[in-house]
């Protein structure tokens, strides 16, 4: 058994143990070699914060995002025999699992607009922001999230994968079943659109 603690990215940067019923992840015997070869514990520690950030950007409730992230790893353990390294990397495979779970979640629950994630945002870039700087930063974050919610689903998901999931364009292409050049163009055009929209809102 692998006993793992994970860290959820938040403004508190606090360590939380896995929920009590998920403290141990034991690969079934037929999948054990795949996870041993992939160094599952290291994979978990590396991917958990990225998967959580990607899922949290698309799911309003923190607890739901935590559950979906944990379920992603459980599915990976259960279906490890289906992973084909010739079709992509382990992390892009797991992001596809997460993506499918998000779709399942919104099939059962009407999708709501993206709400602000200020309670989970990292520290402000200014070491000692003035009240005015802090308010401006919060306003920019709010407007950015509102702008993201107006994007086409595909473009928004690509931005989430790139900046919340921290995937490379190549891995995003694997997750989204697109070619890498298309992903690069979408990111470039979307960022240009967002920058223009933010400039207009703050002017």
C-alpha cells in the first residue's frame, strides 16, 4: 500500500491528508507493474496539484473538485491496464480521465457559470500591496474569470489545461485529440482576446 499526503494549492498552502476512506491506494495485482514502472507515488505527488487546479477551475465547489481529483487517481489505478504509452504520456491519459469525470459531473448537475476563485488564489504578486493594489488585483482576477466563462468550451478548456493544469501544448493536444499547432494557435488567439477584453474593462 502507498500512504500519501497531498497539498491542495490555496492561499493557506496547508497540508491535508486524503479523506479517511482514501488514505491508501493499492493497485490491483494486474496493474501493479504499470504503476511500479511509472513510480506511482512520485506521479501522484507531481500530478495531484495540477489535476486539482485544472478541475477546480471548472468546478465551483472545492469539495467536489477534491472528490473528482481523488476519483481520477482511483480510476487510473483500476484501469491502469488500458494505458497505452504509444498513444501519449501517463499525465495526458490521467487528464483525459479527469476531463471525462468533469463531463459526468455536469451531466448530472446543470453547469453554472465559473465563479471567482479568489479564496483559492495564490498570494498577490506585490509583496506588500496597498489596499488599492489589492483591490485592483482582485478586480482583475474577477474580470479574467468572467471573461474565461464567455469563451467557447474548447478554448476555455485548453486555457485551463495550460495555465491551471500546467500542461505543455503537446500534452494538451493529446488530451484534446488535436494537433499541437492547432493548440498553439488557439492559445495565442485566446490570450490576445482576453488581454484586449481586460484592457477594455479596466480602461
